C-alpha cells in the first residue's frame, strides 16, 4: 500500500502539473486505455486468455463506479486548490470508512473511533479554514471523492475477497473508459461556452509531451490499480487506510517540488491532525 500511494501521489501530481494540456474526460480515457492494454498483456502472459475477462460480479462493477466517481471528483478539484490542501480534504476517507462501515456493515466505532473522526474533521477545518468567501462548490469535490473512495474500500473488503486483483483492475479501467467516453459524448452535445477549463474541455489537441504524459499516467495506473485492490482485499479497510494516509506526506513533498506549495503552519497542523485521526481509527479497529 505504501508503494501504491507513493506512485498514486506522484501520478496525481503529474495530473495537476499537466491539467492545462488536457480535458478531464480526455485524460481519464487516455490513461485508462493505456492501463487496460498493459494489464491485458500482463494477464495474458500470467493466466492466459481466461485472465483477460473482466469480473462479472456486480459488486466489482459497483466498486469501479465508486472509484470512477472518486477520480473525477478529485481531479476536477485539483486546478482550483493546492495539491496538499486537496489531499487533506481527500484523506478524510478513514472517517468516511468508519461511518459508512457502521451504517452499512454494522462495524463498531467506539469512543476511540469517534475521537478519531472528530480529530480528522477538526484537521480539515483547520487546514481549509473555511469562510463564506473561501468556501466554493469546488472545495466540496475532494470531500466527495473521499466518500466515494471509502465506499469502494468497504465494498472491496466486504464483498470482493475472492476476486482477482488483476480482474478488478481491468474492470476498473474499463469502467473508467466507459464513464470518460460518456462524459465526452455529453460535452460534444452540450458544447459548453468558452474554453471550458480542465473539467469541461472536450478534446484539446495534444503534442508529443501530452501523449507522453498520458502514456506515463497509464503505466502508473496499471501498477497502482491491482496493488490497491490487493491491499484492500487482504486487510480490513481501516487498517489499510492508515498506510494510505502516507499520501498526505507524499503530496506535501510533490507540492513543494513541483508547484512551490509549502503548507503554512496552520495547514501543516491540520494535515497532521487528519493523519493522526487515521492512525487512531486503525487502533480502534484492531481493538474491535
């Protein structure tokens, strides 16, 4: 999981770095096409033609739809806020996992768990420092992404134990291709005015650098998707979620290196509180 979140944080930083070259749906489609081809080659060599078949399980497709919604929400927010701040909002996911696990799976939260949730939410408020002027719908997108990611993690752990990580990765990328293609079709029909920005651009022309970036993101996706699926299949969601929060540290490093975004003392403290909340949540689940 640590290796996966290292690559994932780097991949997301690359998306933010190249958001002026792509449209959101275009980027997701190209990345997933490359990832699907690479995963198909790997599965063909490893398991033969049978390994190429995507999962027919409705739970795997539900998981894939949740992750598709997660990526679209998170990436749409990246151009509008710092990388570290978007990551801080996104990594309220362990709190979402605990709350959704309580409602959907009957998991026990307990006093320590509620303390962890409160600490994570307080960290978000401290990092974001919301005010009537600063709160915009875009700021809600990484929080929505956290909710979708938490739901996908719970589905993976509770309903996809017997699924192959490779099959889940292929299914995810096919789902992303379908969702992105549908988004492009809608944009082609609606044709929003102006340049549309990253989220609403239809198909900006790509040079060699743009195509190279898309291929790089596809290669990273082909590694990340099965690694994350395997981690969440093998261990309880809140436990894996702790290692997942290493993304926050990696995001701060990439933000400083790529964008010169050094978190303020307030933002750094908020991010630390979110990470501490995730660790407390893991201890709570281990005791349960």
